[in-house]
C-alpha cells in the first residue's frame, strides 16, 4: 500500500506538471462509457486450481486529453469499472458455480501516440480502488450463499493498460483496450496470488 501511495503521488505531480504545460494547447475534457469482458484469473481450493471464465460488465467516467506535441498526448482518466469472474466445477451430478462482480474506481494514466490523425496507440499504468462487490455461490443452479463484504479484497491494486483509439469525429472517439492487474484482487492473507482481473473493454467517448 505504501508503494502504491508513492506511485499515486508521483502520478499526481506528473498530472499537475503536464496540465500546466498543456494549458496553451488544445486540451479536452470528456466523458466516456462502454462495456467490458473480464475474468478473475485462477482460484486455488484444497490444492485444485480453477480458472475463471469471462463475464460482461460496464464502465463509465471522465477523461482528459492533454496534447504534448502533434504526435503525443497525456490522457489521465477516472472510471467506475465493474469487473468479475465465474468459476465452475462439476462432480458427478453436482455442479458448483461461484460468480463475483467487483466495482472499482480505475485511474489509468496513459500516453497516447497518434499513429495517424485518426488512429492512436495508448499505454500506461493504472491504479484501481475497490468500491463494492457481490459474490454468489450456486449448486445445480440454486443460490446457496451470498456476500457483499469487501473485507477479503485488496483495497488498492496496481495494473497496466494498452489499447487503441479511433477518432470518429473531432469530438467523438472509439476506444478499445486490454487491462490487467499486477496484484491479486484478494488480500495477502487469503493466499490467492493468481486471482487477478484482466480483460477487454470497448467504450465511446465524447470530448467537450
């Protein structure tokens, strides 16, 4: 957590510096929303490893587009992102299933390289902060347990993002990206180091 706080401070100082530099340029503020397809990595139970299936979710928030040059832009964002996963196992005539959905405030800090006037490549780090969660257990399709506590979840996670952006018009853009966490979603004492969210997102943005 201490390392993540240092990273957050460094990113904040970078935002202030680059925002000041971009004040005389064509900086844009905007909103964006879209869907994602996420999975929760691997989960170990009694020596058996179960791999998550992908589940759909959504994300929405705000972005800044701060040009640094004709080819390079600085793009910090603040998003609410719903992430999740589904684990299944069948033994005989019994099928067990665990579905989890976790809400995060994602803060990606991206550099965007304008390959063409319309197409851009994006890459950068991301910090995620847990907001809420819902986990349900099913046996043969019948719900047997449910929890909404975030006590077992790591409060802040470091990750990374890579993606593509396409300008439909000067104000409207389409964004496709892949994100992955570098840390487990679970606290260290849960011993689930490979339970890390990753997946794909597609969103539409509008710049003012």
